[in-house]
């Protein structure tokens, strides 16, 4: 890579929300990353990373997963190591989906959902889902490899009204 900009290194996408009211079913939100190749950057993902999984090369992984929103600080944390991404990877889209059990929930039904995208101590973006209150899922970040090989970040809050499986198929499509 040449030039002054080295691009992104290690980035965390951290999600938090408050637990559901006492006596009601827990709200379960999940962070999902879809990794796309240079040969098909808007097609089907090469693979997905979510709870209980990691990328085959270990460059995208979950370090925390909550099913209730209970605890202090971040409830879910996804780490992306861009300085170790294989050349074949050209785009990574990160989203948040609400598990739809036992009832249908949207972001407006979840108390204080918030996502932070940060590189070290630098906050790149923050979103509270108020722009997509009636959605069951949303993309929150897009990372793209430039022609020079550096990775850049684009905030990408876009709501979807899809179940988790349908969302993972649609989250990386071109925005119209």
C-alpha cells in the first residue's frame, strides 16, 4: 500500500440495549457481518459471522454475545481486523437483527438500543436506531477496500423488515 493513508486497522462494532421489562420475554439482538469478495461485492456473501462463529481466517469474530441485554457496557462486540483481511475480500457489511421470538419486535420496542463503531479510542459512528424505528433489522456499517488496498468506513444505517435469514441475504444488496 502506498501513500499516507493506511486505512483502517482493528475496528469494533459494539451493540448495547436495555433488558426487557421484568416478567416479559428477553429481547435478543444480534450483530452480523457479511463478507463479500472483489468478484461479487454486492452478490451473495462469501460467509457470515454472527454469534458462535468467526471468519475462517480469524479476521472477523465475536468477543461478546448477549441474549438479554443484561450486564454492564457492551452486550455484543464484533471485531474486524482489516490489516489481516485477504486480498480477495473487498467489502464487509455489518448489521443488527432482532430475533423474532416469541413475538414480532421492531427497534422501537427495544429499550435504548445503540451501536458504536470504533477504532481504538476513536469513535467512527454511533446510532440509536431512531432513524429506523419500525424495522426488525438494520445495516449499521459498510467497510470497503479502496483501489490502493486501504479499508474505509461508510456509516450505513438502513432499515429492513425481514426475519434474520432473509436479512442476511439482503443486507449487502445495493441501496436503491
